[in-house]
C-alpha cells in the first residue's frame, strides 16, 4: 500500500479499456464501458486518481453515474480528455478548414470543461491529434498556428477557473502535429498570453520526438508550465505506450530525478496501453516501478552526483544513479 510520503499515483482510464488496431479490428478482449474500466482501476490498489475520456464511452453514460462509480472505488477524477480527434475532425479540430467544425471542436472542449467542474478535476487535457498536416504544401503553417493558439486562448479565457494542459506529440494521427514538441508548445502558450494553459508531458511522446524527457521537463518547469505528466515507454520509433521503465529504465529514472530536483509535486500518472497484458497487473507493475524510482531518489547521493555532473563525468554520474536505482529495484521485488 502507498505510504504517506509517496507521490500520488494515477492512470488514464483508457489503460483499462479494450484495444483495437488496424489488424485486430474486433478488439483485444471484450468491450468495456467507462464504468467497467473504473472498476478495474479500483482493483489496482495504489491508484488514487484517473483521467477520463469525454464523452464517457460508449457515450450514453451520465456524469452522475461516473461520480458514483469513482466514489465506490475510492478514486477521484484528476482530468477530463475531450475527444475532438475522432473521424469528424479528420481535417482538424481547432484547425479544420470548415469554420463550423472548428466551432464544434471548441464547444466540445467547453462542454468537457463543464463536466470537469462538476467532477472537480484539476485540469482539462487537450490532445489535438488531428490538428496538423500530412503533405508538403497542404496547409498554410501560419494559419494552422494562429488557429491553434486562438482556439486554446479562447477556451482559457472562457474558463479562467480551469487549467488546460496541452499534451504534445510529434505525429499520429496526422503526420505532423501543430503542438509537436515541448519547445513549440511553450512558444504557443507564450503567444496565447494566458496564465491557465500549460503542458502535459507524456514521457513516451518526448522519447518518440527525439527529446530527452528530463530536459523537456526542466524546460517546462522553469517556466512554471508543467501542469501534468503521463509515463510509459517505447522503442523511440513509435508511441508504443509500454509499461513504464520497461525499455528506457535509466532515462525514466533521470526524468523523475528532474521532477524531484525541481520541486515538482504533481501526480505520477500512467499512460500505458496493455494490448495483450492484463490491465490490472500492468498497472500494478507500473506503480511498483514508479515506487522504486521514488525510493531510489531517496538513496541517490546528491552531493556526489552534483560533483560528477560539475565535471561532466558521464561514467561516474551513471554509476551513482545506477547504484541507487538497482538497490531500490531489488528491494521492490521483495515487497
């Protein structure tokens, strides 16, 4: 069970959904509603909060039903993620060439913010996956930028009491997304000129985009714009959403070190897609690994590490980090 000094652990509710891909279009497992997913999240044992897709799948479930299900499982909604990236928005949500569809996207996000107020969430997550382009000469880049910045600004001004966290990603489903990196997203937020918009840093998106996630986190934190994180892993060639720490163990530890070192105290949240794994066990594995990172940070000799970094002594710095990490991982397997 979670100790008092540990971070709060969370997960995207889609972690417990049924997945499909372009080959297994019948899905990996039986269909689940958001209420089914909430029950599975409650079985993990160490999760405190969940990020909820909206409208609640399959689309006919009320906010009251979701609130009741969360209460029954001892969970809280930390965020709502409006689905303005579906087929209707194939040519963009905020950047669609059709003004009516752009307005639909804004209204959908606004409606999700109202639901978020009712649920008491910390932020509305914006993942404008269809906002971008696919081919050279397809779009006016300045127009895409202005439409994206303007739409988010409009929403932020409409809901000054809510936070909006932009989850950037280099691509998918568009070949190029407008909010594709931490630097571009921070620049866009600067152009918006509002205080309640920040970044949700997805570890896997950062890896996939060729960033060093720890460095990306520092950039956002230094500007007081890191509103939330999602953690997972991948092989850098795609957004695989694998179990946290399963591939890039040392880089993930460095990411959490950057958060702790900067005094960031947000939720450590899973964004894993266990296509073929048991979702409850995958979540437990992810939390166990994050807990090991938490204790490894306590074991880390900060003075020794700072001295090695001052010399830019890569081998010494890695040895110090590995010593703390491997101790914590070994201990986590005996708990």
